[in-house]
């Protein structure tokens, strides 16, 4: 995630300095947003695991005590409690998924925006004759490769936040 963007930027600098500057300005946005959204995702993952840690023992207690609850005519009263705990778990899970999708959207959007800015500047300079076709094509082919490792890092960061929350719960 660190080496590939540096190598790509060095290769682009040799071909086109303007495009390298555009890339160098847009690349740091991805880790910044990754950290900001990652903190929210980590908090949600911890809340989800806390909810799950309450849900499993509760279900186990209800199942173990079901004969006693039926004998005392209290089985239907537990249904509301089980439903409330299940609803809370559902809300926590949906909140975690919402943040994960938002994170993916932001990271992909920033990568696409960076690539689009590079493509637009190259297109304008190609039309004006300020850049050769071979140099423009080389930069356009390298631009997505600059953002790929950072997008992959974002996906692994989300998975690691979820795993950390699960490990803490264990």
C-alpha cells in the first residue's frame, strides 16, 4: 500500500509532471477518509459484538429454561424479550453494514475522482497538443494502479476492525 503508489508516482513523474502532481494531491485523501470512516466502523463493530455477546447467552438461557417457562406459563413473556434483543442486534448489524458500504463508496469515489481528474487534464493537454499520445496513454494506464493498493488497504482495514472487535469480545 505504500510501495506501489510511490513507484507509480515516480514512473508518472518521468512521463508527465502535471499528472504526477494531480495524483500526489489526490492520493493522501484516501488514507485520511479511511481513518475517519474506520474509527466510526470500529465503534459500530464493537457495539455489534457487544450486542451479540448478550444475544447468545440469552438465547441459551431461554432454550435451557423453556420447559420451566412453559410449566409456569411464562414462555410468551420471554418472546418479547427475545424479540427486543434480536431487534437490537439487527439494528447494530445494519449500522455496521451501512458504515462499511459508506466506506467503500467514499474510497471508490475518491479513487475514481483522482483517476478522472488525471484523465481530464491529460485529455485537455492532448487536445491542445501539450502532451504526446504515448505519454498520455501511459499515465492513464498507470492512474488506476496508483489507487488500487489503497482501496485494497481500506477493505482489509474494515475486516481488521471487525476482527479486532470479535477478538476483544472473545
